[in-house]
C-alpha cells in the first residue's frame, strides 16, 4: 500500500435488471470499507465497473425486443439512482466494459504474445495450464478445477478448463472490430483491463460477492498476473450472501426484494443498518421482521440524537454553577471514549460492522440513561459533555451511513411526536387504572389506524410506529 493511499476495485452490477438487496449488501460493504478507510485518514480511490455487455443483457434485450445498449443504459441509470437513495457514494470511476474495448484488446494481445491465450474460429480462450498458480485464491488444485467450472464441453477448447476471453459476434449481437474479427469481450477480461487501467497493475483491495471468488476472481488473477508478472491484488474481500429461507437471495431463486421496493417502505438508514448488521464474511438472513427491527433501531438512534441536540438548545442558557463534574458526567465522558475505542477495534478486525453497530447502540443506551437521570438541572458543563457526545455519535454513524442529518423541521416533529405519545400513554394509563377499558381500547385502536402499535406489558406500555 502506498503511504496513505488505497487503490480499491469492486465488481459492480451487470445491468440487465434492477438490483436487489442481496447485491446491495456487497456494494454497501464496499461503501462502508471506503468510508472507514477515509475516516482513518487514507486517500481511497474506488473503481466499480458496470458490466454493460453480457449474455444476460443480450438475452433480456432479445426477450423484450429492445436494443441491448438501450437496455443496459436504462438499468445502469437505475443502479445509480437506487444506490444514491441508499446513500452509497458513487465510486471515483465507474468504467463500462463497452467503453474499454481498446484496453481489453491490448490485454488480450499481450496474453496471446505470452502464450496464455489462443484463438479458435474468432473466439479467444485462456490457456489455464500456462498459469500454475490457478486456484490459489479459492484453494483449488488446478487439476480439480473442472468440477467447479460451469462450462459446457466445448470442442474448440484445448482443455475444458480454459475460459472465454473474447466471443465471436453472432448475428444481431453488439460487436466490435478486433484482430480476430468482430466480437465482444468476455466478462473476466473486462475487470482485469479496467482495474489495471484505472488503478495500476497491483490493487490494494479487490472486493465482490462470495460467488465471484471462483471462477471470476481466479480468472482475473490468471489474466492480470500472467500479463504483468506482478501480484494483482493484495487483499481480497468477499462478501457472504444475503439469504432468505436458507437460500441465497438471487434473481434465479425469485426470492429477491428490489432495492427500489425496499426504499418505498423503509428509510435508507434502516436498510443499511440491516445489511451491515453482520460482519461481511458471515451470511446474513433476511426475514419479515429484519427491516422492521432495523427501523426501530434507527428510530431509537434518531431520537437520541434529537434529544441530545434539543437538550443543548433548550438548556443552553441555564447557568447553574457547578464546580465539579458529577459522577454521571464523568461516566458519560468515559463512555464516549469507550464507544470510539470499541468502534475502531471492531472495524479494525476485518471491518466487523456488527461490533461497530454494537458500540454505537451501547452508547445510545448510556446517553438515554444519562438524560433520564439529569433532566431537571442541566448545567453548562453538562452541555459541553452532551455536545461532545452528539458530535462523536454523528461522526461514527456517518462512517456507517446510518444517520443522515434530517431537516430541523423533521427532527422537531419527531420530538413532538415523542412527547405527544408520552402524553397519550399517560392518559391511557390513567383510564386503565380506573378500569375504563372503553377509552383505553379506543386510544389503542385509533393509534393503530395511524400505524402506531401499542404493546402492554407488566412494566408498562411501549409504542412502535410502522411504515404505512
Ligand atoms: P451481478 O449484478 O449479478 O453481477 O451481482 C452484483 C454483485 O452482487 C456481485 O458482486 C455479486 O456477487 C453480488 N451478489 C449477488 N447476490 C448476492 C447476495 N444474495 N448476497 C450478497 N451479494 C450478492
Ligand atoms: Zn469483476
């Protein structure tokens, strides 16, 4: 790694459809890794490709009777729109395969010159036995690779394990001129050519979903390292699957939720919270309650931040002289430091976002207890402590992208709702004490109409707001 700089590449979407929250997990992890490294002072250059030519795109275009280019442009635009709404920052470069055909051809020519690629009737293939390290990333022996490679037996290949580099044009398909006739690039060569063009021959971090480790990333290594003689990527970051009902969320399983549909029902911060609630190498299970639970967590966080801010504003000029900090204040100051320490320790442990979220919410609990105990006699000293707590909390939430500063109007409304709900619950509790079940039920049912659900328990009543 060059001092202070990180060169990072993430395999991006194949733009033949809208992307789902499983794909989003991978893109979000890349976004959070980038934000955290920047937070640590690194200058990160992130490149994430757009695969805009591929069998899936051509097939979908043919099925729907549109031009492949039009189709890929539509879904690339949708990708940018949905990821913006999800708070995924755009990469520094989003190279498209169709705009890098000259670089791809140049790399193919190098592979041919080095004896690692060969042509058969307008198609090009990679000669796997020229690269003895093949399989090192996924710990496969090159001799066993055939079992995993989902290639139909192709008589043209010298060896069934060899993979496609360039495909000869078929009638009606998009194609480009090349020394081997008209054709189009394969998917693997696209990533090698674009990563090296924009980031140099050796990357610091290469990321993608777990399914890409083999064969896609093995093939990228084989192509790039044979061409340059240098290590292609120092660290590989493979994101485990988002699963539902025990199965990978995917287009073929028909069990997916599109990002744009999820965004209709849930705040982006809630979706992000859920998608990073497990460390990226662990599978994450999606079920009916996942996003609701994340929504409640985000509301708890927002309320805490609103309280912190309002507390300072409303009590700013209450000059209660205090010579020394109280024990509570000292404990809160220490818990700010503890949050920061625990957050960094978790993120330094292979980007453990679950631990980082844990540190944030533990602190939210501490702030809430502090505010509950210190309601009536705020001092100037308390104000400083709370101001610091607010800044640290928003800073760390910003690294994970789980808190976006809302407009004051919305924040004030949220606080007003909180106070009105306290009042309503108190009135209802009084009715229940009188055994006036009619009023008590009426309040509960009317709130339900407003998507607010009450839960009565021995320790009191809590409320939860659902998205309509
Ligand atoms: P695709 O558009 O199919 O090329 O996928 C884009 C990215 O999403 C790739 O890095 C995939 O590995 C990743 N991906 C696909 N399905 C899932 C899933 N269920 N969970 C996490 N990542 C996924
Ligand atoms: Zn790739």
